[in-house]
C-alpha cells in the first residue's frame, strides 16, 4: 500500500508543478528538506509518512521541471513566423504516412545564416509530400517557413500548441524544398526494426485484398495510415477502434482473452504466465518498440502479472509502480491520452473484472458453450467502467452497440493475429507461400471488417453527446472509486471476522 500511495504522490506532484509552474530549484530544496524531516521523525510513523509523501511529490515536480526544454540562442523556435529559413536535421521518429502526404519529426542540428551553416537545436513537425518516402534516420535539408502551432480558440477546446509542446515540439514547417542529405543517421537497432516492419507491411499488402490487408497491417504492425476512412468510421461507431491499434487497451483485453483461452485448454495459469508474457514483448520488438508500443506492452504485462499473482494487492502495486516508472522516464506521459486510457482500463479490469463476470454468470451467458462470449464481454465491460467516461469527455462519441459488437468481434482478434502472423512469416520466406497461408487470416479479418460495417450502419449504433464539464468527470470517478474502496474495505473486514 505504501508504494501505491507514494506513486500517486509522485504523479500528483508532477501535475501540481505543471499547473503552478514551480521552479526546479525550489522543488529540489523543498524535497531535500522534506526528506530530512522524514528521517528526523522516523520514530513517529504517521508524521514520517506525511513528510515522505510530500518529499516524493516534490521529487515528481522536480522531475517535470528538469524535463522542460529551455530556450537557448540556438533554438529553432526563435525563428518561428520570421519568413523562410533553411535548416538541416534528422528524422527521429517513424514517419506518419497520410493519404496526401507524410509527417516527420525533425531534430534540427544546423541552420543557414547568410552563406554559413550555424548550430541549431529543437524539434519541428514537418509535412512533406507523399513521395519520395522518408524514413527514420534520414538527414534532410529543408527550405521553408517555421510557424508556431495554433493555440486553442477558447478555453476547453483542444490545444494543439500544448499537445505538441508536451512532445517537445514548438515549430511546424511545410517546406517548399526538401533534399535528402544522408541516410541511416539514427540508432542502428531502431533503424533495423523499423525497416523490418516496413518490409512486413509491404508483404501483408501483397498477401491480402483490401480492406483486410490494411486491417492486418493495423492489428499486427500498429500502422493505421493505410486503413480506409470508411472502415475507420465503422470501427469508431461500433466502439471497437481499440482493435485497430497496438495500445494498452488492446493488449490488455487480448492478454485477458489469452488467459481465458489457457483456462479452456486446461493449462495452469502458472504455466501459461511466461509464454504469454514473452509473446507480448517479442511482439513489441517485432513491431518496432516505439514508445507507444512499449507503453502498451507494459500495460499488457501488468494484466498478465496481475492475473498470475494470488494477492490482488500485488497486482495494484505492480500497476502503480509501472505508472511511476513511465512518468519517471518521461513525466509528460501523464498527459498522454493513450497512457491514461491504458492505465484506467487496466485498473478497471483489476477492480471490476470479477464482479462483472459474476453478474454475467447470472445471465444465459453462463452456459459453457458461451464461455468465449462471456469472457469477451467481461473484459470489454469491466475495462470501460473507468475508461469510457474519459473517452466521452475527450471525444463525446458514445457507441450504443459497443457491447454487442465487441462480443461478436473481439474473440476473432487473437485468431486474426495468429493466422496473420503465420501468413506474414510465410510471405517473408516466399510470397506465394504467404498468400496461400493468408486464407484463414482473411476469413477472420473479413469477419472483423464486415462486422464493423454491419453494426456501424445501424442508425442507432452511436450518438454524439454534448460536451460536459471536467467537474462532472471527476465527480463520476470520485463516486465510482469511492464505492469500490468502501466495498473492498467491507469485504476485507468481513474476511477478518
């Protein structure tokens, strides 16, 4: 319990430091003073714990302040909105492919002033034509105007400037000219992984027809750029968008489903633990080990560990320690919507998974031949108890058909991934072999695409809710979490008797 409280204190400290704009050295000095106080009052447990909590909160705030990117004389953001400039830099992320172009993040290293190149630093989000394709590690020379990202038009609206700033990006560019200076300037391991993933993408696109090929690329490789907008709309309307991406939500639900499959096969959870855990991380490496994938793998691993541990308290401790570790590595992660949804979905499965399953056991779904439907619905409903309100607050889209669509479609995902992976491996060896092995994968992928289309075309499949205030969202969480804590404490007290 102590580790959970300290992890929460750390994240609260990060949040308060961001809201109050607390300076680094004040936080460092305060943290040291509070740490000394915790040592001095070590004989008074309660007082010592108060000082320790405040010390950890100060440390969290200091970590955020230390991660802030200062403005230096060489920062390219100083050139924003000042006309055309010429910069050179390296593509530091896998480019995002769009229908009409590609977006790359450039880490600038030099800028041309007059006839001489001078040192520069800072990140820029650059929009380029669709061709020629750019890759991670390409060093480019760009000519164009740097602009400042737009701020929110009014309070409560999405603030693109703040969103990019949390990624360390303060400049945009749509260059008039872009020239490749050098290739393979990134980390060799990341370069190899991303090139391998791109080759895998090309193989899948040649093995399967559309839109099943694009869906396979999204599910297996985490690349949504080739999925048609119409297909994306169908998955969004049916509340099954998590199927399309490699996210913590996705891996969390799939991990739960894999444990359910192991149970049906009569395999002890102790024996299934390591194969499932290893599969998650091999998969993460296969698709490129990007920060998003790593976060998803961490959350999926927590579910596997939580279901392996006999004591629920250990599972909760693992979840909060993982959240602490991710915000220690990058404190801006706390504002990442994917991180928030992953953490909430995982916590929701821990808190409400058994209760949801118990309720479904009172329905016709308790029949043995419907185990697959009950497990899919349990994972979906339990995860959405905490995650859905945040989705509604951020996007306002409520899918009324989501539970039924998830029951019909989610059990097909592991099979689609399995046979898709088999076809991919076969295609990497010999394309005709992969095309032959892709037939089973096509059947499951077609089930997903057609299911999303049929459910998504229902006139009442989804409704757009009006915006609601932040206090209402926080009140919901206060009531739901408070009720769960109260119920857990009552059950613990009853058990002790």
